[in-house]
C-alpha cells in the first residue's frame, strides 16, 4: 500500500513507549535501592483493586486480541463473540473457589502451591512445561504483531521487535510488579481508546450502524448465535459457553501472572473482586475487538483487500484499515499503532515478570535459602534483564522460521495450559488426590492434547472463510495476485498461532467417524486436556492409595471442599467415640 507513517506518527508512537518506560522508572525510584522481594513480586500487597482489574484484562488480552480477533471475525463472522458467554460464570468460579486458597497461603507463584499440595516432582514438572511455553509465548508475542505491522505499514520489523523487547525488559526489570501493573493500566486504556476510535470512524465512513449491519447480513455475517450441537463447528453457543470456559478458567487460575495480581491486592475481598471484574473486563475488550472486525468487513465488503491483493495475510487487515482510514490525519495512525505496541507490551511484561518470579521463588530460594532479601531482589532484577534479552533473541529467531513451524510451536505451548489447570483442580477439589495422580494426570493431559493436535493436522482441513467480495474494486488492483489467491491462503497468522488448534492442513477433509476426534473445534481443546488430566489423576490417586488413603491438609483445598471435609471428619470422629462408649457399656 502507498500510505506510510508520518513523522508525527513516529513521535506519537515514541511518546507512548516512553510513557511505559517512565512508569517503570517512577516505581523503581520510589522503591529505592532497598526494594524488598515482597514489593518487587507482590507490590507489598498494596495495589489498588481497580489497577489490578485493568492489569488482569490487559495481561490476558494482547496484540492477538487487537489484531488477531478482528481478523478472525472478518473471515468467519461475529459468532466468535459467543466466547464472551464464558465470562459470565468463570469469574464467579475463579473468585469463589480458587482465589481464597492462593491469597490465604500468601504464595508468590502457583508452583509453590503445587509443591506444598503434592511434592517437588510435580512442582518442577509443571515449571518446566510452563517456562518453556512461556518463553515461546513471549517470543511470538513480540514477533507476530511486529510482522503484521511491518507488512501493512512499512514499519521496520527489527524496530518493532527491539522497541517492545527493550522497553518491556527495562521497566519490568527495574520496577517489578507495580511497574508492570501500572503500565498495564495505561496500556489497557490505550487499547480501549484505540478500539473505540476504529469502530466510530469506520461506522461513520460506511454510513452508520444500520448500514453496517445491512452489509454484514448481505455478506453472510448476520448470524450471531449458532445452536448446532456439533463439536466440529468452529463457533457455536456450546463451544462459546462450555469450551471457552476451560480456556478462561485456565487463564484465571493456572497462570502465574494472575496469581501475582490476586496476591498483590490489599485484602482477600479485593483479590476476589479483582479476579471477577478483571475477567469480565476481558469480555468487554474482546467484544470491542469483534465490533472492530465487523466494522472493517462492512467497510471493505465489496472490495476485500485480501482477494484484491492489497494485503497478503489476514492479520494485516487491522493495520491496513488504520492506514487506509487515517493516513490523511497525521498522528492518528501513530496513536493506533501505538495501541498495538501497548497490547504487546502488556502481555510480554506480565509473562516476563511471572517467569522471573518463578525462577526466584522456585529455584533461587531453593538453592540459596540463606540469601539476604536485598541480594535476592537484586539477583531477580538481573535475571529479569537476562530473560528479556533471551526473549528478544527468540523473537528474532522466529523471523527465520516459516509460519507453519511457528504455529506448531505455539500450538504445542498452548496444549500445556489445560493439564496445568487440571493439576490445580485436583489439588483444590479432591482431598485424596496424590502426587502420583497429579503427575500422571499432567503427563496424560499433555499427551492427549499432542495427539489431538497432530491428528488435526493429518486428518482435518481448515474451515473455509465466509464469502468475500471484490465486485467494486478499482481496476488498478494487481489482477495476477487477485486471480491466484485461494482459500488455502486464509491462514490468520496471529490467531492461528496463539489459538492454534484449528487445523491448517491442505489435505481434503475426511468424513470418517473414526477421525471426528481430530476435527473438533479448537475451543474444546483446553476442556479436553483439562478433563483428561483430572480423570487420570483421580484414577491413579485412588489406585495407588486405596489401602492407605491420605487426605490433604484442608488449607490446600477450596473453602467449600474444606468445609465438607471438616464436617465429614467430625462426623466420623463422633461415630468412633459413640462406638467406643457402647463397647465400654
């Protein structure tokens, strides 16, 4: 495309990045040279609940939401918005059953809980899986949006990666969790403003909401709800309400970044409120992203930039739209591109701080238990800097790999979330679950996920996109590229990489019932691996302890289960006392 960023756009982008740096410097100076580990990792448990709420929303939703979700909606319609249904009940489950356990134990990492509830073998097995996937996540989160921006706006790929990487590493390393949370607040506000600006401007351009909806209906995107009880359909009300529930449950209870935020709150009540409102906030932002995708489709509904050859990948549609609509308004493209940077920064900085907390609490504290708190905090900052540089290197390594390899890498990383969530559920809901059961469930859950993913690549084909039109494109379009463009090229790179369980194989679909397992919607994958982990864990736990049952300490159980266990134990003791009394008589 001909439009390029102006000098003012670069100034705006730089200003937004400098604000993130400035927040980190502020909290580093405020903490002083004697910053404690409690302040560095938990913010001295004195972070306002509204800041934690916005930070949770910004952390879970990233550049994938800002760029990938609109692209997904552009191709497949608004039914993706059904995943917001999972944010009705999952926040309640998270805040009532999980947050109280983490907060009362005062853990810094979820792995500390796993070690206390089971043993160090399970603890470090989970750590290895999570840290490996965490670094892959951070590397791809730097690379994927940078690639989309560079192809659609001409912004240097190297500049994008280095900007996100170095700034994120800088403020995360010197400021700790408070710097991360407060930059998340700024970045969440930027993302909200950016989404609203695109929706409003696009709606005005197409002639209003009514015209936009009319175009959506004409383009085959008027269906909001799909009630089909078919697990292979990409988006239905069931995959949104049930399948997506496990994805968001895993995000809320099995991600290190979330536990740190809950325990950074002043009270347990505020921690529960933060979990509830933060997860609801993700639904609001995602619905805005859905609206952005629908707005972009309505704008291009008779001249699709993909088919017309103006862009080559679906994940370029948002930056292309920004440049197309706002290029004559210097500064506005910079503001919106800056929002993409903010989205990437929020996720990468949170993941980086979480990985450093894990390295500190679960490795350094184990190896050097006598290390002074001041030295420990200083060492954590050095580790944060080193991990940040490693992440930048991984992002540059990603530029050398093909899109298919990237998708496979991140898909395998995504498979791990369900089994880890399953281990947490085993620990909090099943008093007789033991370490052998938890480890078996973890391995089994990962194995099921890998088998399903590999099978989906062999036996399934990608869902075809909804119709796109080029009926009113100008004749200046590259007709050679137009006529050679096929549906196989509709691979939403960012969406595919990060949600990447939908198949991208070019093999023809199979109708064999024996292959139906490999054709299920990617929204069910987290449910599949979580449930597999729990069922295997329960079976192995009971099989290995049927003659010597050991019940967990109630403090490691969710409050509801702990009360039930305490009641049954008291009843059991009362029965024993009565039997002893009768024998004496």
